[in-house]
C-alpha cells in the first residue's frame, strides 16, 4: 500500500508548489524523491531563509548545489573554506587538543557564524529573516588510502524570525566508505543539501528527516554513526531513540551511550583503549551481570599490556535482542539503556549477532588487549557451526577473526541442577569442536572467572522479568542496588504498583 507524505510547509515559500509530494512504500522504498537541485532551489526561493556555509577539508561541495540551483543571492550570506590551519585558528580559535576534525570545532564554527550574522544584519531592516549556519569539518581519504576519512556536519537554524528566537541544532558524525577523495566530496555535498532541506521542511518529523539524509545516497557510500538534535523544536526528541534509528535503518552498525545517558562517538570512547565487553539482554540488569563484570574486570586489569587507566568497560546489546514480536520494542530498549547508564556503565547497541564481528568493530579503534566476559551458554553458542555457514571459511574463518586479535574470554560458571558447576574444564561442545575448543583453552584464550558470588548463580534475567510482570515478591533482591527503585518509579518492564492493580 502506498502512502503520501505532504511536504511540511513550515515557512512562507514563494512557490509552495515547487516540490512534488513524496510517495513511498513502507519505510525505505521511496519514489519521486525530490532532486538535490529541487531541494536547494526550494531553499533559495524562500525569501526568508538566510545563512552561511562554512566548509573545511573537502571543498565547498554543499554550497555548490545552492549556487548551481539558481536564486542563491537572497539565501547565501557567505560561503567560506578556511583550509589553512593558521587562518582557521585565527577565525575560530585553537582547540585544546589542537585537532580540527572534531565536534568542538564544528560547534565553534556554527556559533561563530551565527554571531556574525546577528551582529552584521539588522533585524529592523530584515524583520522576517530566518537565520541558519551550516558547517562541516572533514578529513577525506588520505593519499596512501589507509584511512577512509570522517567528519562532523551540522546546522544551527531558526524556524521563526527574530533576534530573540532560539536556535535549533542538528549535529552528526560521518564515516566515508568510498575510496576516492572526489567521490567523498560529492557525497558530502549531497548529505549537506539533504540536511539543510530537512532542517527547514522536516524538523517536525525527525525520524523521516533522518531517513531523508540518504536521499540520492547509498549506505555503501556513507555511514552516520552519531546524531544529536537540540533546541526548542526538538524538545521532545530523545537522542538515544534517534540513535537506535541509525542502527535500525542500517546507517551504522553500532551506537553508544555514555553513563550520563547521552549519545557519544564510539571512536572517542574506544580509541587506543583496552576493552572489556559484556554482551547480554540485560532485561533487566541483575546481580549476576554485575558480579561477572567485577570479577572479570579484576582479572583483566592484571593482564600484561592492560593499562587500568586506559581500560573501557562496555555493556553491549545486539539489535536481535531488542526485537519483540518481529519488531524492535523501543520502550523496552529505553528501559534497559536507562538502567545500565544509572549504574555508571557505557552502553553499545549493535547489529552484530556474532562475537567476531563485535571484536572486528572494536579493532577499528584499538590494537590493545580486549576481553569478553560471558556465561557458559554464550561460549557454547560461539562453538556452534550453524552461525558461520555464511562464511566461506566457516567457523575457522570466524575464529581466526575472533582470536587473531589480542583477545581473551573470561568465562562465568553455570550451576547445574545437581549443584555442581560447569566451567571451561568440563564444558561440553559438539564433538567436532572438541579439539578446537581445547586448542583455545590451553593456549590461554579462555579462562574461568574465579571467586564468584555463588548466591548469584540462580539469578536469571528472564526469571526476574517474569516475576516483575506477574507482580511476584522477591525480585528486588536479585538486582543491583537502586535498580529496583528505578523500575518501580518509572513502571519499567510492565511493573505495576498495588494501587494501580486495585484501581483496575
């Protein structure tokens, strides 16, 4: 079934019929997508939109679309590209880390240009002007083609005229996938045009705005791994949910949340770090999860080549664990992220079903030692051949990618029905995998977590969740301190108070 989305006319277009309706099937198959020229022309023909373009590192590819579309004289206040570092520093100042392709640099550019417009353009003479500042700071692929390049792109804009009207911001980080600098420049220009158009005509539909950033682009050209919306028109936007859209829409493989609950660039957190990762559903996070973390962490920081001050713990949730009845339950995702962040943890949401893909992802940012803390059942799954049938080299290819890096698995034991424990010493894998498991075990790649809290061995997230939903007593004692209070306060995971139950 086809649905029609009317363009949102939030501003006074000179030609409101310039754009055709956008018709789409489902969520991703678009037809009649407006051309880049049409998007730029619609901005240019709006008598009120007025702003600056500041582009560093990849030419002036975005503003080029607006110059070529025609009618740009009333829209483009200034277009500049301060390529020389000294000249750029003279305009925007010097960063503490003396780097140029950073979020801090981008925000300085946006703020500087907006302030100049407010100083130089009198509102008395132009009472209806709606100001914006578009900027990007980018490094394209290097000459040796070892680093594909990345950058920060953003827009600061008004939706109503007036000096006292607050500005809104959309800031995103991109990674180029193409291997040619010219193609990367062209890709950046398309993205910038889509962003500016979306800011003015789709700001009231941020999820669609996000998808439309890929108009006339392919996901093989560009990755968007971080995005943040701020300002009065985005008051109700949860940036964590918007990040989830990036993963859902295939725009990136993983997004990250800092302990304060805000989006954070994975590269910034993981760069040259020792990484200890725990994968789970964390629905909800339990005492066994925290015991696994504490004990594996104690072992990890004692390893050779591990610097405690440069060690990062990551709680990872795969996208497959966020699905409920065939689709992602976004509220469920929010509940898990909030609880983990409340415990001071950094959370990664990924598209990686297999562990080796997670390790490959981390390896983009660090060559230092890594650790994976997991339970017995998870390790048994790793040695299941069915997960690697899509690889030409099968399980051996996957294990080469998993254990080739400086990685160690920390195994948390499982309690059996007879009270005995399953560890790496008596773990049973498929007979064909027995010798392979022994190889990694006796080469120190798999080690048992010692000194565990045995009282936690009977704690399982699914058991706790069932007790919460059924309003049974006793689940609180299975969770880390303070988590039960948050669940009750926010009515998470289907919990209902006695008062609510009686009212029903």
